[in-house]
C-alpha cells in the first residue's frame, strides 16, 4: 500500500486503518461491547465504520448503570457542510436518544481562522452561522445539549490557560506532527480543543465523556487523556471511525480538496444533483463491460455506492446482504446499485432539508439561544480550577 499521511488537518493517500489504529495505540471494538447497546444499534457501529476505541466499554457500562454520560462532537467552520460533516452529529443524537447522553457541540471558528491562511475572522464567523443551521436541523434535545462558539464564549479561555500549563510544547509537536505551522496560535489551539472535551464535566459533573470522531482527530483525545486526571477529571473516551469515502475512492476522504465542490454531496443538494454525482463520480466495483460483470460479478467492498449503503443509508440487514450477493454474483449491475444509493441518500437529505427550513423559518438566533450556555454554567467555567 502506498504511503499515507493522517493529521487532524490533512489526510493524504490510501489509508491503512489497521496500521493507523496500531500506530495511535487504540484498540478494536469488541463485538460483545456493541451487543450491549440498545436496539436498533447505530448503523455505523454495527457495520464496522466505527472500528477502534478508547474506553468505549467503560462509557457503555456507565450509561447502562444510569450514571451521567456525555458526547462531544463539533465543527470547524471553513465552508458549507457535506454528508461527511453531518453524520457525526446524527451519531451524537443517537447516543442522546438511546442512552440518555448529554451533548456538547463546540464550534471551532478559532481553529479554522488559525489553520486556513486565506480565511478572515468574518469568514469563519459566517460559515459558523451557516453550519449551525444544519447542526440544529439534526434535532437535539435543548435541555441536554449545549453549543459553545469559541470566538463568542470566551469563558473557555480561563480553563484553556490552566490546561495549557500541563502540556509541553514538545508533546504538541510530536503528537500532532507539527513541523511547519505558520503561527503560534496553531500550536496553542490543542489546549482549547482539550477544554472542549472537558467541558461536560466542568459545567455539569464528573462523568465519562465520549468523543465519536474520525481517527484523524484521535491525537486530541490522546493528549486530553494524559491531562484529565491531573486536573481532577475522568479520562476522555474515544469512538474512532474510518473516513466517509470520497466519491472517487473507497479509501479516500470526502473533501473538496481532492476534486472540488462538484465531487462532494452537499447537504443542500437536491435529488437530481445527488443522482448526477453518484452516477458520474462514484467509484465502481463493477467490471468494464456488462458481459464481463455478469460473468465475474462486482466487488462490493471497493464500490463507493455500496459502502455508502453499508455504513450509513441501508438500515435493513437483510436488504444489504441481498444487495451484496446480487452485486457480487453479477445479477445487479453498477448502474442499478448507483440508482438505489442515490435514492437512499436523497431521502435522507430531503428530511434533513425539511428540518433545516424549519430552523430558518423560526430564526437561527432564536433556535440557537435554546442551546447556549446558561448563566450558572458560565459561572462554573469561570470558577473551575481555582485550586490548580
């Protein structure tokens, strides 16, 4: 396999997920842990899209015993959102609905300003507001969900200073692979992200916090785990996924950097646009000709349309097995598979867009206000760490 590169800011090459898990020191998720989850088990979990973890078993046990647990999943706003961006939020919603988890959503507008050289403050703030429309459309419980916007909720600066004192510069450079950072803010930002992971314990009470993210974000979890007990908190747990495949590669990551906006499925795409993109760009595991495909069959494990169904859009286990068998045998052609996948994705987007319009109709700031930190929670952030 060709060399690949994975950092929280950059993914290049064909990713070897098993090697990445070993290099990061994570563990595969035992089937017995997944079997303890409430039915129907979250699709990406039961089909192996989430494949590695840190203390996920402890999170599940705490939730089953009725202890408070929480989820942290956020967004760095550098543009509008596509399918790969929104799916972690639907994962968080599942944990909220099925396991009673509280949810903390950080909007890291500061990170994108520091890392994306061409972005101005007004850009990341505007993208943040646009992204919040989609995040709020997911439908979290406002009583058990808080949204923190870094450039607005400046109370987090105080705990960030406390945390930063406990992490060395050499650790940040080594863990994150920083070798050519363009400003000192880039080096400081990981301390802010660690505070994001600690906030549920700061504003509520000590508890197991689970971070469901793609494995490129695991370095934040690793450093936060090293610091947690030194500041009197429970170690952060991680649930690590593969990348949502790009349209053009089963081992790539859905992103605009590889092929532009046309090769990404945006949350605002209509049914016609989704179909066009899937039919034109989705990497196929089919054969060059119909005759050869009928004779040899397709290869579902490298077919992007099949992978989208497997991990995200086909809930019915019997149906996905039937599709796999028909495609592998050559009975189902690539065009048929793509048509089916496009319809499933369009159905998901149609419902998301309907809820998005409801947020806009009511007014973004009106809806957002239900999820902002309460006064007493801001006080807890200001008071935290006096003894440290």
